[in-house]
């Protein structure tokens, strides 16, 4: 009996081959891949390939009329001694600091006000949001005409008896105008984000605070602001990324002037890559900006995780 039992062999289950598993997974998800294919093709052609090719060009001396020549980190070394690049970097950081503060704080207070039962509230919300759906080109042209030497603002100043101001010819005033139009243009966009978050705050919290005698200001500070903390962080992060890529305002209103006072990194990139046709050096500026944005995003993430703990 023992000999018969020992003669019986039990087959050992073999693990499925990895290729077979991948093939089965692909067949099961074939419909999903087919639906994603248009987006994936567009992503590769429009975003992934240009990004990777730009990073590749940043290591070459590439111009229009000659073959690219490998220079290693030569383009990046040139950035450290380029006076225009250092000026553009300083202007971009200065612009970003003030725009981030304005676009994070002002829409918050505006959203809190628009969340109240005010007369003409719907009309006011629509009015604040209209600049968001207007093209940056149109907005920049309107502001450049308003603040020109013979523009509407100087006309009003002269009408009340004062001397006209050199708005776009003065370094400080020109930068102030660029910052102001940027905040004004995006005010309604971030207001809507804050408003959507405010709608999710339970009304019972406000009612309980009102019963306890809390004023509107204390309700806002102790209920609305803490509830909006993740949204405030989101807006803060998005405004940093968008502000570092500022282009239209500076290019259309002042073209980086006067004397490079409003020259931004992306405007300088445009000059080198599309005016001077220095594709390698322009790609190096783009690569530098990409590294800065990724570093800021990672830093913001770490700060957020630290605050949440």
C-alpha cells in the first residue's frame, strides 16, 4: 500500500509566464487602450517629444543655418554670466512674489464676500469672472493703450490738473502695471475655486458659532479659513507655477522694457530661440526653468506634508 502511494506523483503547479500575464492583461484592457490612444498619441507628439528634444538641444550649439554642435554644459555655464539672463531671473522672481501674494489672498476675500447674500451677487460674480475668459492678448493690448503716454489714464490725470505719468517708460511703474494686470486677469478664476470650496463648508458650523456670539469676522477666521486650507495651498502652488512662466503681459505691454526692467525668463527664451534663432541656448533657458518649477513643486509638497502632520 505504501509502495502504491509513493508511486503516485502529484503535479506541481507551474507559475504562469510573465509574458502570458501581460498578454492577458492587454487583451482584457484592449478597449481602454483604444479609447486612450488618441490622447496618448497627442501627448507624445505635442508634449513629450518637444520636451525631450528641447532637453536634448540644451546641450548643443544649435542654430538655423548649421548642424548642432555638442557643447556639453556650455549653454548652462553661459547662463551664470549672462547679464540679461540674471536680470530676467531677478525680474521673474520679483514678479512671482507679488503676484502669488495677490492671487492667493485677494480672491479669498472676494470669494468670502461673494458667498454672502449680497444684492446683485450673480451679476458681480459674472463681472469678476469676465476677464478670465478674455484672451491675454486682448487684455494686454487694452492695458497697454490705457497706460500709454496719450492713453485713457493719462487723459484722466491731465483732466484733473496733474502732469501725465510715464507709466510704460518708468521701470518701477511698468513692473507695477504688469503685476496689476496679472492679478486682475486671474482674480475671478481663483475666486471661483474658493467659492466652490466655501459651498462645501457645513452651514451648521456658522449657525453654531452665531449662537455662541461669534461675529462674521470670527466665523470667517475660525471656520472658513481652516476649511479652505487645502484649497489655499493648491492656489498657492498653481500661482507659483503660472507666474514663473509669465510671457504675454511682459511681451505685449512693454516687450521687456524699459531697459529690460520687465524682461522675464520666457520673454528672454523667446528672444534667443525665435528671434536670434539660438535654439540651443533658448532650450537651456527652458531646461533651467523646468528644473526650477519641478524643485518648487517638490518643495511645496514637502512643506504641505509637514504642515499636515
